[in-house]
């Protein structure tokens, strides 16, 4: 019996794989471009992690901000804020 091991990418959540894979997807596999972490911190409003990645290109610079979601995935859009919700139900007559 052969058991397949899960890759680290699938362990990180159901969203876009690990940050390294996502950066490679957005910036491309070109070895000519130098990619750097420009900033990493937490958002002021809900303290979620984000990373700003930059690359210096021949025609200028490119910066992309990646946000960490609750499921462990990284995305280029921020996670939805957890807002308390209330519902009303009709009373039984």
C-alpha cells in the first residue's frame, strides 16, 4: 500500500498555496528579476498579517501586497472582516 504525502502547499489551506508559490505565480519564474520583501506587518484594523513584495524591473518597479487569511492561505485581496451578526426570528403564534 502506497500512501501519498501531502505537500506543504496543500497543508497551508484551501486558498492559494504557500506564499513562495504565489509570489512565483505573480512575478513569474524569471531569474533576471530580483524579488524582495519590502514590508511585513499586521493591518491596523483587524491585526491580520500582510506582506508587501517588490521587484525592480527594467521599466520600473512592481509591488504586490499579499494578505493572510484565516484558513492559512495568502491572497492579493484582504480577508473579510469578522462582523457580529444578529438575526430575528418570528415568534410562533
